[in-house]
């Protein structure tokens, strides 16, 4: 295995730590690395699209899984695939979209590995209908300090659901079998509407989300006063071939996910100030059609709009940024919490490009899985913003009070005593983990910071 | 672990009875720090500070004997302190003595004793600290230097030279540690109202220990390498740096 000392961060570029990075090329390499792990332990890392310190392990070993990336079996009839954990969703899409298959769940970027998607139990714009990633995982192979396990939700439900959302702390996933969605075109039929404020957005989503497979609202959190919470709601589903414009019908499953722009290697700190972001948001809101139905758009621009600019996270400057994402249960308390969050962010003038608001459907049995029925709000903020720590700590309280939680895949700054009550099944999860890893080999910076294991 | 906004969880304080150190420990406790080792010579003083931190929300505060001049004991002392805390997110090097320059003008032994604490003692304890921090792959070493390290002054040149030595050592150390996950932050306060300066007249830009503490917290958040307290004193010092010696000698600084 190739090994190197590297300074690692997550996608937010904050809190770098030094680690020995090894790149396994086979499950045997993974077993060997686990057997030889140093005192400070080991954790897997995919494409490092989690924002905080989940895929870091200061002073220990990090297994970069991206070389373990073979597609083993594609069952077009049965809509299933067996892949290595280091396969990215982009790689899967390139291969499978032309064959009429698409991941059941994809996050807002396709630059994530299957292992990372399982470990965070990621969700997409269709959570209200189909649940999260692990709802569609039929089986996976898990390397643990206690040996190799072939896990299915029926045969080994404890280990399966402790790993779903378990942030790499139950073992290293090397292979997985996924159920796929059948598609007949690579285009999305998209409806767009603008909402004048937050209440308007929430009531429009409440009424019509169930009519669509995919749905999400983008909120301009910098808008104030009567515009506070103004949003653009986009919803849709895969188009049928006869809905495509004639020129596309010859190749209904054509797919080009490629990056078209590369961000320069550095941006001056403070580039994203309130004025520039406000102007950008204004332009973007005005550009969105007030109401439009049946637009046909490429799936990449619908699902992964940011993937078109490679390395866009560098726009936040050297201090990096963080993403704040929470979910609160439906009901008056949860809705009040969303409103409070948007109000505080708007009042603080957080220079954030849009926030994303979405409605979740039922959660799954994952002990640390994030989604629960409720509203989830997500936004990026530059780490250097004055008063950010206090703002976030205050929002944590609002979320906790409302019975909600923060998303570990985005988390980089909360306190352990805030996270623990948000995940009431943490102790149950710890017990299962302790059986898989009695010596505490599986460890990450996040596990240390949040006192998870 | 230090988080994305620079909050730390566990701190080793060298000079646990220092007013600046205690103000900093309290400030960082408000920011979420919970585990401490306070090290120094004055056991009763350390215990009193430990109580105050526990009352402020800390969950674990140990006190340890530490003398800067006992360089033979530094390695085992550091090993034990890291053993008690597990990961150490921040080591605060706050011990130091100012001395009385009039006496230091002619007392060779007093000058050597001062240097033995401020410079030799600090360098000695930093070696094992660096080793342990490199091993854990992360951490910040925050060292109390002073504006007096910037330019030699008639009124405190023995102190100033010892701090200048430490300051330069830490600048080079910081550069040497790039890529290791260990970060060195040098703090250069002007005059601070503490036990060290008791009875001395305030000069312009004199601050309180709490101001130094706030600047350290902000420095951790922004990953600074050098922190001036108060901020504007940086510009005063950069002005003074270019004043010719013949003139500087006569300035009341
Ligand atoms: C632009 C953008 C948009 C996003 N949108 C969404 C979204 O809409 N919904 C959503 O849910 N998330 C979203 N995310 C977050 C992202 O989907 C998750 O953080 C995901 O886990 C990243 O996968 P990765 O391969 O990069 O994993 P990494 O970030 O490298 O690792 C994440 C976790 O997975 C573990 N892990 C990685 N590989 C393995 C393995 N083989 N075995 C065991 N554990 C492993 C790591 O230890 C770590 O704990 C978004 C991220 C970005 C940057
Ligand atoms: N006050 C200022 O104006 C000012 C300005 C710039 C920089 N600084 C620096 O800031 C740091 C903290 O100073 P302070 O203002 O907080 O003063 P302080 O309260 O007097 O603290 C000095 C500390 O150094 C400790 N110390 C002295 N000799 C020691 C030794 N041999 N071994 C271990 N510890 C020893 C003292 O411990 P005991 O209780 O055992 O004596 C005391 O805790 C010092 O490094 C100082 O040089 C101060």
C-alpha cells in the first residue's frame, strides 16, 4: 500500500490535522491496515465531501478508499449493482445512466463514494418518497477488527443499521450491493415556482411535495423584512421519452456530468462579503421564473448544480467555511424553529448563498442516521464570519429544544453535550460498536471531538 | 480536538498561577474547553485556580508541580501531563519573570536565573511538548512573548532579550512544524495589569488579562501565527522599530 503523511481537512477546509494516509487496492489491504493500526487507530475516507472532521484521524491512519473502485456486477433486469466502496456516484452514473439505471438516492453532489454515502446514510431531494441511501442497500461487506462480515438488513440488522450513518466507526465498507432506480431518459421534467416569503414557501411545499419525486426549496437568507425567506421551489421527476424535445429523442439516456469550470487555486479572504452575496442572491432570485412547468433539464444541473465548478469550496478563502444543517420534526414547534433560524441568519446578515429547505419523509432504523420526518434546513457560512460561534451555539439550542438534530456529515463545531441528546440511540449504537471493535481501533477526529465512541 | 471555529477542549497550562493564563483558561472554558492541567510551583495558587475553572464549567482540572528551571524533569512532566489529558489541544506557555532591571544591571546571577526561566526553561519544555503534539497530529502551542521582544530597551533588556530569544525560537519552530498539524501562536502583549506589573504605572495601551484572553481566543479561531494585544500596538512597534537608536535611547518607553 502507498503511504504518506498528509494534512487533511473535510470539504469546509477547517481544522486540519496530520495523518498517515494509506490507499488500499484490495479488501486484503484493508484487513492488513486494520490489523496493523497504530494506537491512534484508523478510519476510512472517501472523496472527503463531508464538511467537518469525520474522515480525518490525527496522528493515526486514514484509508483513502478511492482506489478500491471496481464495478463488479450490473443486473439491468433486476436494477441492482455490486460495487466497491470507493466507487463514486459520478462513476456509477456515467456507467449506468446510458443503461437506464440511476442511484435511488443521490446527494447534492455526485462526487461522493458509495462507502461515504453509506457511512453518512445520505439523503437526496426524494427523501420524502424513498428515504435515505441505506434504505436501498441490499448488502455490504464490512471489515472490522473482529473480522470480515457480510451484512444484510435481515441477517444482521444491528450491524447494518449501526453502520448506516455510523460515520465509518463500525468498520470499513469494502463492497456493497445497491438497488437502482429505473429511468427512461437522462432528463428531468422540472416545475419551478417562487415563494414570496418563508411561510409561503413552507405552505407550498406542504401542499404539493407529495406530487413530485424530487423537491427542494432554495431560500435567499440574506433577504430581509417582508422578503425574509423568499424562495425558489424546484420540483420534478425523470422525464419520459415522449416529453423530450425531438432533437433529444434519438439519445434519451445521453449523459454528460463533466465539470465545465475550475475555480482558481485561491481566493482572497473576504471575497464573499455581504454586499457581493446579496447582489448575487438578488440576481439569482429574479432570474428564476415566477412559475414554470414542464421544463426539461439535464439531470446533472438539477441534482448536482455545484459540480459544474470544480473546487468551488475555495471561494471561501483560507479560513474555510462550514455548513449548518439541521432537521426539526413537523408541527408548530419545528416550524417555529425553522422560522427562528431563518430570522436569526437574516438578522445576522450571514453572507450565505442560498439555504436549502426540504421536507423529509420517515426515517429508517439507522441508530445515527440523520433524517427524521420534518423540515431540514442547510446553509453555508464562511468560518471567519464575526459572531459565528455564538450564532451557531444559539441555533443548536433552538434545534435541540424543538426535538431536532444536526447532520454529522456536515458537522464541524458543535459540542458533544449538544450532539448526544440529539441522537438518543447513541448508547445502543455504542454497544454494537463495542462488539465490532472492542479495542477502539476505529477512530476519527470527529469521534474524539464529539466523544462518540 | 480543536473545532472548525477554533474552540479547544483540553489545555495544558504552564504557569498555572499566571493572571494572564487564568483569564485565558476562563475565557476558553466559556468557549467549550473542559479538561485542564494547571502546572506550576505554587500548589495552593494552582488549587485556587482549579476551583475557579471547575465553577466556570470545566469538568476535569488536575494540578501538577512544574518548575521551569528543573529542566531534567521536563520530559517526564510532559509525558504525564499528556497522559492525564489524552489529546492536548492547546499548550499555553505563560510562565515568566520580569525582574528588576536596576538589580539586573549588575547582578550576574539574577540575570542568569531570569534567562533560565524565560528562555532556557521554555525551550526545554517545548521540546517534549512538540514531540507529543507531533505524535497526536494536531494541537496549538501558544507562547506568551511580549512587545519588549521587538526592540531592546534600557528599562528591561534582560527580560526583553530572554523573550526575544523565545520569540525567535518559536517563529522558527512554527515554520519547522508546517505540515505536522501542530501550530505555534506567538502572543505579544504590551503592558498588562497583572501581578507581574503590580505597582507600575499604566502606559498608553495598557490592557487587562481579559483582553489578552479574548485576543488569544480570536487568534485560535483565525489560526493566527502572531497576536498583538491590543491590536494597534503592532503599528506602534513597527514605527518604533525604525527610530534611530540615539533617539530611541531617550524616549520614555
Ligand atoms: C456540494 C455538496 C452537497 C452535498 N449534498 C448533500 C445532500 O444533499 N445530502 C446528503 O445527505 N449529503 C450531502 N452532502 C454530504 C455528503 O454527501 C456526505 O458527506 C458523504 O458522506 C460524502 O461522501 P465521501 O465519499 O466524500 O465521504 P467522506 O467525506 O470522505 O467521509 C464521510 C464519512 O464516511 C466514512 N467513510 C467513507 N468511506 C467509507 C467506507 N468505505 N467505509 C466506512 N466508512 C466510510 C468516513 O469515515 C466519514 O465518516 C453534500 C456535500 C457536498 C460537498
Ligand atoms: N504583565 C505584563 O505586562 C506582560 C506583558 C507581556 C508579556 N507578559 C508575559 O505573560 C506571561 C504571564 O505573565 P503574567 O502577566 O500573567 O504574570 P504573573 O501573573 O506574574 O505570571 C507569571 C507566572 O510565571 C510563573 N513562574 C515564574 N517562575 C517560574 C518557574 N521557575 N517555574 C514555573 N513557573 C514560574 C509564576 O508562577 P509562581 O506563582 O510560581 O511564581 C506565574 O504563574 C509571562 O510570560 C510574561 O512574561 C506579561
